[in-house]
C-alpha cells in the first residue's frame, strides 16, 4: 500500500483529465451544431453558444487548477455542476435514472440522469475541496 500512497498526490489528474476532456469535447462540439441544438432544445441560439463557452472554459479551468490557483478548480467545479443541473433538468431526468433509459422509445433519446449526476457530484467535490485534492496523504 505504501507504493500506492506514493502516487496519491497525482490521482486528481485522472479525474481532472477525464473531466476536462469531456467538457472540452462537448463544448467545442456544440459550436458547429449550435443551430440544430437550439432548434432541438427550443432554446435561443445565443444560449447554446453561451453553454458551449461555459463548457470550454470549465474544461480549461479544471486543468489550470491542477497547476495553478485554487480558485480555478473551485470555479470549474461550480460551472460544471451548474451545467449538469441544467442538463439533468432539461433533458435527462424525464428519461429516468439509467443512462440507457429512454433510448428508442420516442423520447429525446438523450438517456437518463445517471452519468450527469455522477459528473455533477465530481464537480461539487472539486468545488468543495479545491486544490487540496492535489496533496498526498502523509
């Protein structure tokens, strides 16, 4: 176990990289299909662009927080949490809990709230803990 403990100060990078990759790819992916998304979600186009920017900024901040100031980690966590609450409320909760819920049943085919809830919990963890997740247990 001592060998594993020697890596504990780096474990946060596994979560940071995964979260950043998810938000950067989803945010950047919204720009070319913003108009289609706005129509599908019955939202103003400007809101889709704002959502895309929030996701890109959150992805950058969660990475920056790993090497930079604690506020970057906490702000990224809050942005991601807010984003996931919107996604759950607008698109996923109506399909139930499981990620595969609602597929092929004439719903929005966006799946349930399982994944988004996990991402929201991880985001709150970063918002609450800040960069103290970077520290190794001594």
